[in-house]
């Protein structure tokens, strides 16, 4: 797997202490991976990092990142708009080249086992890495969040795949695994009303089964107190079914029906070239366009 390359997009429960965020980034960079993106937000109280490298480099980066985060992030003092169950909340892996999904899953299990053993943090496997009969989707695994599970014994379907049978007292649990490419988008609305954002998100979720443009789309309405604004937070989990333009267009249509305006959108993390090309093709109604026409 020397020529293989894996993309990792960890979401960490820290969006206010820049010294901690920089320490985490330094730990990742020391593994010689390529860092593609870093952003953080004090309202979500969350940082999103994206990096890629060989399987060995990414494994080393994840373990070093985890050690710093577990030492420095205390969820007993953490409050933010975004749901979370751990300091290192979710660690997705997307194989980019040089290995099959099956190989990537086998590798992810070894990383998860090492992470749990070294850091004494329970790890839940998700998406393609989840074992047969186990919960595989992130929202269900995160349900109840840190406060709902800390101090309780984790048994039955809540038993972790690796590590202790109780949450780490300050770092919680980590969800980890191989998933398909995902696009995270935010839509900001006017008027900036939390209830309106929640209602738009609810209507988007209700349309998922009937509107092909919304297949696999997750939506939450959130309030950002420091900016006095509201957003509809979107995850596009089936990028081969739809694209960013079609999803945002659907949100605008729902918002228009409520006399609400989508005033801005925001990409969180990274987007693969083929997904950017698909959105551009939809937006401009281009014929025969593909990602090879994007020079990078």
C-alpha cells in the first residue's frame, strides 16, 4: 500500500482555544501528511481538519492528533451548537487511490484498535467499517451525546467496537471508519431565526425519500449566538446521487415558500474534483463536462 493515498477529515470538539487547535495541527503535520483544510467555529465549538497521505502517514497523524486532543479537550466544560460524543468526535477515512474499499476497511480497523488501546477511548466503527448487525450511521451513534452516556456502562448495541466499556471521563468516545465522499455545506438565512432554520431542515429531511436531489442529505437547523445568525447545516452523504447545486437549490425553494432568503452558503472541509465538476455542470447546464477539464 505504499502508493495508496487516504483522505482523513477529523472533526474535533474545539473551536475556541486556538492554542489547542494549533497543537493538534502541529501533531498532524509532524506525520508528513498533506494538510488540505483547517477551519474552526466558536459557536459550533468544533474544528474540521482535512489531510491526506499514505496509510502509514495517516495512521501516525490520527494517533498523534488523538493524543493531543484527549489531553487538552475536556467535554465536561464543552458547550456548542453541534452534536458530539467525543473530543475527537468523528474520524472519517476516504480512500483516494491505490487500495480497494475492503483494504481500506481492514486498515481502518487496525487504526481504530490502536487508537482505543493507546488513548483509553472507546471507538465505534461506522459506515463501511461497521461490523454486521451493528449501528453504522453517525447520528444514531452520537445520539444522547457525551452527557447522555458519560459514567454509564456501555453494553448491548451501545458497546464500543474497541476500548473501554465506559466513555473517557473528559474525552468521551470516537466514531471512526471508512465512508464515501461527503460534502458538508451550511446555508445562512434571513431573517436569522432559529425556528425558521429548524423548520427548513425538517422539511428537507421530509423530502428525502421523494426528491432525488435530496437523497442521503442530512439537515439540521442551528443558531450561532456569536454572529446572531441561523444556518441550515447540510451533509450530502450520497454525492453520486446529487450535487451541491441541486441541494442548495432545494433549500432555496423550501426557504422561498416560507418567505425566507438564503443569503450565503459555506463549504466546510473539502470537496473532491468530480463532485465540484458535477455541481458546476448542474449550475451551468453544461453538456459533456467532467472533472478532467478542471486544471489543478
